[in-house]
């Protein structure tokens, strides 16, 4: 007679269980970087949100994981999601029994907390055809070819010319030991777009937690001035440029295109297979930029279990009710915005 399945909750202090969790995630084909146990420590330490990292286990063997975190905000609502601050999430399980048990426990927790909704952010196929789904977001993923020049030629002509312009401008790229230069560029960039910045401590926590699997690459002008920077994640054979920032001068010098080419070139040299350009909202500038690089959009399955609301929440800059706030935010001094931003963005997820 087989042993029964049990659902357990990972704690930030349990490094032994964390290692078992991460071994499962690394081996599971549907798991992503955002299923890693380190997010539990990063989210709790950086934002103070309650996390519920659930795993299904039988005879000491993990059969499924589900990372969850709660966000409770007067402005943006009360949710439990897999996973806030991540573009992918949801259940990763070896069988339907483990998946069902994890989802049942997630619904129990969400109900006990009084959450308005439960959200799963799947990279692959839809799991619940009868649940409301968000179709605002797509992702862009493409194979990295084994030859550097082949990757260059795979970039459409117009964008390839921008990469060559950056090379001609004698731009340089280097790996930074900390987030200092990255954060200055990032914070200035998001302020120009009218959105609050994540706290600097959050980005440093990502580097501290994930070690060699989180990396900052910064592009400088010929005179050494920082122009563009990106914080990327590495998972199995993939590279995921995740957070980025640019100086206003970056466009004229083609620093943004050069930055992503340099990241792709280095990934190719490391033998990586997939360049994950990440999530974008349809109809936006980043969406068009990634299309111009020859990447095709892939729909994301964001599924919602609604408890105390009738419609999917729209906590994004496309929502008309935030337009006045965005316009006002752009006029703030960068120091004020960087101080105030973390109090707001922690509740967006």
C-alpha cells in the first residue's frame, strides 16, 4: 500500500528542505526560475509579505511545489498569487494528485486569509479552462544559436544595424559586483515613465540570494559614463533579462540594443540555449521592441479564482484610473520618488 500524500510548508530558515525543493524545481520541465525557494526569503525580507511555499511529499520525496505570497493593500486589493514580482508561477507537479492537493491547500489558505482572489501565472498551457484569464500579457522566448555570428544575423536588419551602431560607438559592457550603477539607471528610467521604483535593497537581495544565477551587466559610453544596465537571471540553459534601466542618452548611442546583444553574445559563449526576453503588455513600446528583435509573442496563462470580486483586477499602468497618478509621479524629484516608491510598488506584485 502506497504512503499518503502530505502537504508541507517551506520556511525561510529550513535550508535542508530548501535544497530539496530547489533540486525538484531544477529537474521539473515546467518549473521556472520563479519557482526557486530563494523567492521566499527575498519577498519576506524585502517586502514583508506573508509567503506560503507549499510542497507535496510522499515517503520523503517531493512530488509538487507551489510558491505563494499574500499582498494586502487598501489601494490595490487583497490577493494570494504565484508569484508576486514574478512573470511565471503556479503549480509544478509530477502528477495530478499532487497538483490537486496543492491547489486545494492554496484555496484553503486564500479563504482563511479572506483574499479577494487567487492568481496563478502559468508559462505554459491553461490548467483551468473555466477560470477567468488575463490576456494582457505575453512573453518572448527564442533559441540562442550555438554560433555568435549566426545570432547576430538572426536579428532583423534594422535592429541589427542598431547593435552595430553601438559597437561603432565604442560602447563597453561589464559585470557589476553590486546594484549601484544599475539602480541609478533603473530608478531614473521608471520615473520618466511615471511608475514607482522597487527599493534598492530588493535588487541587492536578489544578487545575495541567487549568487551566480543573478547578474548585473552595465553598458558604458567610450568616456566611461553608465548608459544602460540589466539585471538578469540564469536558470538551467536559459538567460532571463528581467529588470533594466537606461539613461536618456542611451537611445542616441544605441546602448539598449547593444546591451541585449552583449547579454546574448555572452550567453552564447556559455552554451546557453534560450533567451527569455520576458513579459510585456500587448501594444506597448517594449512589446514592439522585442518583436523588432525577431521574437514572437507567446500568450501567458494568468488564471484567477475569484472569491470577493466580480472581475479580474487591473493593477497596471494601462488602467485609465491611474493616468493622473502617473502624470503626477513623473514630476517628482528622483530622491522623493525613490523614497516613496517602495511603499507603493510593494503592493502591486
